[in-house]
C-alpha cells in the first residue's frame, strides 16, 4: 500500500510542530536560537527536497507497477489514490469512520441478551490519541531532564529579570538630592515604614527619641540648612558633625536619595504635627523659632 500522505509533507510538518512546541515551551530559555541557525535551516530544506525526490521516484515506480496488474485490481488501487492530495488526506482521516456504517461489528454477550456494537474507532480519533501520547512523552521527558516548567527555575528567571529592570529603572531615573527634594505629603506613609526600619532603634518609631534626640520637638542640635526639611535631609545624608552615632546614611550609600526624601518627609511631618508623643526625650540643642509650627490648626 502506498502512503496516502507524501512524506515530504508529513516529515516537515511534524518537524515544524515539534519546533513550534519547543518554541512555546522554551521561549524564555533562549534555546530557540539553535533552531534558527543557518545550518539547521539548510538541513531542513535539504531533507524536504530529498523527500520530495524520493516521493517522485516512488510515484514513477508505482505507475509502472500498476501496468502489470489486472484491470480490476488496477481500478481498485486507482480509486484509492484518486483525487488530489488533500482529498486523499481527507479520505485517509475519515475513511474508517465512513465505512463503519456498513460494517458494524456486533458482540453478543449471550448471557444477558444485550448486543454490543463494536465500531471501529475513526482514524482521526486514533491519530489524535497517538498524538497525545507523543505529546505527553515530550512533556514528561522535558520535565524530568530539563528545567522546563520547573517553578523554582521559572521564579528565579522572573526574579532576575525584575531585579535587572529595577536596576535599569534606577539608573535612568535620578535619585532625589538635597537640592531638588522637598516635603511631599504623599511620601509620608512610605517614609514611616523606612523610618521604622532604619531609624526607630535610636529615635523610637514615633520619633520621640531614645539614644538619638527627640525629633518631634522644636529643639535642634544640628543646623546646617535654612529650611527644616533640607536640614533633616542633610543630617540623614551627611550624618551629624558632632556625633558619629548619627551616621551618614546617604553618603555611605546605605539609603538612596529617593528613600531619604521619603524619610525626611516623614520626620518633617511628625515634627510639624500638633499632636506630639505623650512621652518624649527631653529637649536637646537650641530652640529654633523659625522652624516651629507657625499656624496652629
Ligand atoms: C545608631 C543610632 C541612630 C540611628 C540608627 C539614627 N540616628 Fe539619628 N541621631 C542619633 C544621634 C545620637 C543623634 C544626635 C547627633 C548629635 O548629637 O549631633 C541623631 C540625630 C539625628 C537628627 C538631628 C537631630 C538634632 O536635634 O539635630 C535627625 C534629624 C536624625 N538623627 C534623624 C535620623 C533618621 C531619619 C534616621 C534613620 C535614617 C536616624 N536618625 C538614625 C542616632 C541615630
């Protein structure tokens, strides 16, 4: 029997499907570049051409052969091979399904009088079934032996990508500096979180003071800048000149400019707030009138 579908169509189609599946599964792994290598592509083309030549030879042999058959046999074979390629393909797939109407097999159970129909499964169904087996094998093997769909690996890849994107973003978006930053109300909440993480051990989370001075009163040890907000920023950036315990968070790179702007906004906010913590460290330094709250709300 001749194959109903030319191999020069079947084989490249299967290869394409496999490559496509690889593409779907592994596109994040950069394996795809191997497939599009010029050698692979020329190999692909050569195989297809060779198959096509083989197919043509086969066809010639077939034509020669049927000349030696009886009329009846020849008709039968020609009927099987009639029509163009896609018609034969269609017939191939739905062939048994159509014929099964006439040749239904019956299984007699005997003891219960029930007769079971034993239809042949349609060709397309069987092929689909084989396809799922092949498909699952690819899936199974790749899952066993390579990192495909390994959640940890995928997480790592996504994580690294994110970190890189953040790095690029931070490089391209300049950090706040003492010159360009100012009090922003919308930064208070994120500043509070950062203050709790970095400053609360010495200043308490409400800023009422511990080892470090009370940040909610009107007394200041350090005055480097004209405005209160810039003064806070400056102390966090450069540290204190008289006491190294208050270290240079900004200069040393421990906290980035944008975060210092947030923390400064929070410190400024708790300093200017009417409601002060009930218990606070006794005032240190000098009272600075121009920084104290002017309007009482
Ligand atoms: C290791 C303890 C410690 C940590 C952590 C710390 N500080 Fe301080 N801070 C101090 C001390 C001590 C002083 C007093 C410095 C001086 O006497 O000049 C101070 C002073 C300050 C002042 C100036 C107060 C004044 O009256 O001049 C500000 C503002 C300040 N800190 C904010 C912060 C912020 C914001 C953070 C978190 C990023 C922070 N500090 C973290 C110990 C600390």
